[in-house]
């Protein structure tokens, strides 16, 4: 179908009909769902940290939503996980303004997913082109330094690169479910050393007499979110970061996404001592946040990895993405995986310099992934 459309920019997702947004091709990704993005806005997770919504929408002749992308105007680079602090510093040293900038992303979420959202009954290629053109036109009209698409899919990254944006690569560690029948079946594919290591870590948790609870959002209560949010905040306190997500945000998701929220909690002597927050997509489980009030040998790995790997095996989930960074994941069955972003910079000279930098960076990341591949935890 040939599309004629109007471009509209919304400063809040609340001005977009939820049902129309959900009819776009989200590929089962929970982070671009209306519930997730609206909860960030509604429950005070964005403005104070510099995320100002600027959603690009395309509307048909009946004013129905046929395409959209989640875009934010930003005056900092916090919560993006594709690091451009050095770029901002280079701009500053030359007396140039790097902020504000525009990012097409999901706040605080280093997870690959669709960014160019289109309605399945319309011409996806034309709509993707329309979204990219509208975002770039808006960036130029408000004279920002740059426009950044973060954690884009392979296909989207190709489209963005073809329009002249600079491709950037990164690396995460993802677990793949090779149709394992049980956790022991998964362990049997690992080298003897790695298998023994995991079994020891799980024995340590058993020996500590910790009780583990895995709860879907529908099974949680305010008490669960009270205690989990304390764990979440404590993690940032220890790492000198900012706990940007509110307790109300987590609790709201448990109600609006009751089957996709997964909370794993550990109890010691009747009191909760640690927990992880996770979201389930169509075929992928995403590990997002961890925190604890006491430390126990092996507990971090049990809650963040092993309980969730076991869940994926039991429920036929194809992939488990446990968040950004972390070479320690390799020995636990997570393999290096390339992630992508795409960037436009208004300043021609800086664009050329960064393009050259990204070529060297991409080669370095590929070399890094190749080296890690030589240390696979799986049997040769």
C-alpha cells in the first residue's frame, strides 16, 4: 500500500493513543511497548535526568498512527550505554556545543530492539524512510549537534547507514537456548572446568539455606516492590550512580505487563536479601536490574543467570540477554554478540573525525570478539 502521511512530533507518549501504538510492529519487544514507555514518563523517571520526549509520529489521512519512533532531547549522556562522553569533551575543547542532542532509544535500556516502528498494513520501507527523514529534519530545525540511534537491529542499522549515518558497534554477552531439555543438559555442553564452577556456585547458595522465589508481575505485591526498590537503589549507591527508576515505575509495570515482568527474590531466615528485575519478550528474556542487602557466595550468579537460564529452558525461550558488559558472563555460557548504533553529527569536520575513529573502534571490537571466541566455555 502506498502511504500518504503527515508528520507530528509529540512531547509525551500520553498524547498518542495506546491502542494505535501497540498496533505498530514492535516485534514482541517489551521496551518499546506503550506500557513501558508511558510508565517512564508517568512515574517520574525522565525529566529530572534530562530525557525530554520528542516522539516522531506519522499519521494517515484519517489521523491514525501508522509509524513512530521513540526519540528524546537530551542535555547529557547518562543512561544511554553507548558512550559519547569523549565526543562531548572534544566539542567542548573546541568551544563548540555538544548538548542538547537527540537520541532514538529506550531510556536506561541497553537492549537491542526496533526503533523504526511501522504498521504492518502499510509500506514498511516507505515509512522507515519517512521516520528517518523526519527525525533528521527535526534535528536540523532545532540545531542540535547530533542525532543518535541506539541499540538498533541489524536491518535498521543497515538502513540508517545507507542514509549516511555512521555505524558504531559494541559488544554484549547473550545466552542462546539450543533446545536444552534441562539445566543439566545445558551444563553437559560446557567444558569440565566451567561445569564444575557453576555447580559449585549453585551448591554455595543451597548451603546458605536461601529460599529463592520467581514471581511474575501478576503474583507480586507492594511489599515485593518496596523491598526490591531498596535493593535497586543500594546498587547505585555502591557504584556512585543514579537510581533513576522509581518504585512506582516498577509496580506499575507489574500491573500493565503482568505476564512479562519477572522478579527473582532470595530470602534468608525469612527476610528478603536480594533480587533481580527482568522482562520477557516474545522469544527473549531480558535481565535488567540487581540489588542486595547482604552478600552470599554465588547468589548474584544464581539470581541474575542460573535461575533465568533455567526459566528459559523450561519455557522454550530462545535467548537470554543479561544486560551490558560483563566478561564474567562468558564462563557461564553467554557468548559475545555485536550490538549496533548509528550517528549523525551536524559538524562536518567532527563527523569525518568520528567516522575515522569508528572504523578503528569497530576493528578493535571485532578483534576482541574473536579473541573471546577462542575462550568459549563450551566443549570444543
